[in-house]
């Protein structure tokens, strides 16, 4: 950014800070600024895109607890040689839980993974689960930032890389479920 653009950005930040100082120093009542700042952050992120969200400390703790909970597999069944596994979220123990559910299906030749209404979860879980189905070196997802690009790929051949697979998604499949579905689609 040019120095004038940086100055303008700094001025915008200072303007917001000035408003909060005025409220704190001059408003008729004492005001707890924390909820005001939280709401300003939420409103700012909503302007960026539908996926950027701000979580308070309490909300973040709840999200962490939820990501560490097992039982992301909500349904499994077998019809002939076709297995079905529904996943509700991408919690951290997902890959192991998924493989256990897969093994419980017994002998199958095809697999359906249902990610409909799966809002996502931990990116590491998406990478771990996807790795079960890809071959060593296959790119799962890459992130691109202003200064850093990161590529996540399968470190080994996945133990399920040869099974025919159908992935079900809908408009409510997001985040980690999109990463999984996209990587599976990209690698046929």
C-alpha cells in the first residue's frame, strides 16, 4: 500500500477509537464498551463475506469444546455392497471415528458420504479425512494470503483411495465439508 493509503487506513482506525473515547468520557451514563466493540466487529465482518465470523471468548470456548467432541457420525448403514455414512460436523477425532464406522459396515464395494447440512469444523479434520481417500502428494486444499501460501496434501496413499465414492452436499454444506467434497471431486 502507498503511504497515503496506509495513512487513510490508520485514520479510519483512529476515527473508531475516537468515537469510543468520546462515549467513555462524555456520555451521560457509564457504558460497558465491550458489547459495543463486539457488535462493531461483527458488523464489520458481515460486510466482508458470509463466512467471516467473530466469536467472543465464551463462544470460542464453546466452539472448541464442540470440535473436540466425538460422535460426528450420525448414521451408518449398508445396502448390499454399498455403505452409507452421514457426518454432522468435522470434529477433531473425525478421521478415526469415520474409519471405525467404515469398518463396522463390513464388506462393501462402494461408499456414500453424506455431508448435507454439515456446517464444517476443523480444517485439520477435513485434511485427515480427505487423506484417507487420496494418493500421496494429491493436493487437498491450498490457502493464499497476502504474504503466505500454504498447500495441504496427502502425506501417504490413503487406505480407502480405491473405493468408489459418492459425496452428498447441499446449500448448507460449508467450510470443512466443502474442502473435503472439493478435493474428492478434484481428484475424481
